[in-house]
């Protein structure tokens, strides 16, 4: 079972040897590939062999490339995540429009609920109650945009009235990094189940390659928010602290699971609900 997040931060050469990832820089390090869940290449001075890339893909390892500023820029997704991917894609195209609207409403209600819980833990009672009321007002497909209203209250309470998600700041940089890492986990899960990330439930931006993953990840964003809220401004170790996401245990379907297992259970339940036209099948983490 894969459980390691491997981060390469300096000039290195990576290759494959007897099912091990071999990293050579000032020293030599070996990591057993079946144990790797995510490989993050933070430096643009890293070279790796196609043999290694192929073996990593066969083992469903998510490979994330970063730019010169060490921010996630791209990733590798397998063409063949499932033996019956063609069938899965045809099923995905035929998902009921009405069911998708109901699923999206459930996802948004859960996202707002998670945000409200976080505010309540911080003793921001007035804002938490406001978000709980927004949650109760979510209708089919969130036509009244309760998500947007909740986000404004939520972020302004956490990071100040002047905070805007479009501004360049340390907080936004940290949030974007965390969300990108989280998104990659959902991309991996979508691909592994044979679906394609481009066709979403609610997101349908023609320039977004990851519409479905963007839909699915919404209730999990608060996990990143929790970490970023507790960071000191300008913390040089913020990326390593955000990567601690993978050590978080969440209760889902009655059991405690590490983040990636929880994502897997949740995604599978959403796919089942879309195929069976039954939103009661969705399993959210507690």
C-alpha cells in the first residue's frame, strides 16, 4: 500500500533500479516504489528517466512538477487508470443532469458545514451561525450561490476584511499550494477509477482540465485552510507543513482513515451516487 510523499528539493538525478526510485545528489537515496503515493519535484534542476516515469505510473504514483518558484505547475496522469476506462467515460457522459445538481448541492452543503465547524472551533460564533444558516438555504445545484456568500464571510473572518483570494500574498500563495496538492490527489483518484477529469459535475470551464476534481475536492479545502490559518506570515517551512496533510486522519464511513484513503472512499461513494442516481450513497468525512 502506498503511503509516502516524496519531495525532491535540489538538483538530482532520478532513475529506476530493481523497483526502487534511486535519487542521486550529494548522496544516494533509495525508495521502494510501491510505497510511494506522491512524488513532488520542487526543483527545475531535476532529471529523471522515462523508465522511472513509466514504473511510477504503473504503480499509480502521482508525479507533480513545480516551476522555478517551487509552486506546483503540472502533473502526470495515466491514460489507463482502469481496465474499463472506455465504459466509465461513457457512463460519465450519461450521468443524469438532475442527479448532478443534487450531488452538487450535497457537496456544497458539506463544504459550508465544514467551514462553519472551523469557525465555531475558533470561537467566531456569529460567523459560524451565519454559515450554518447558509447551509440550510442551499437548494438544487446551489442556484442561489450560498457557497459564494459563505466564502466571503469565511475568508474575511479568518484572514481579515481586506483579504481577497485574487491578491498576491503569502496567505494566498500558501492556500494555492495546498489546494494544488489536494487537487492532485483527486486527479489521481478520478483517473484510477477510469473517469476523466475534464467532465465535471458543476464546473464546466473549457480551460480547466480538472473540472471533476475541482468539484469533488470542495469539502476538503478546509483542511488546507486550517493549516494556513496557523502559519506565521512568511514561514519558510510552510510547504512542508502543508504536506502534513497526508498524515491527517479523518473519520469516514465509521472508520479513521488517512487523507488519501478518505479521499478514495469519498470519491467512490460520489461515483456510485451518480451512477445509481442516489445522493444518499455519498460518504463525507466527519
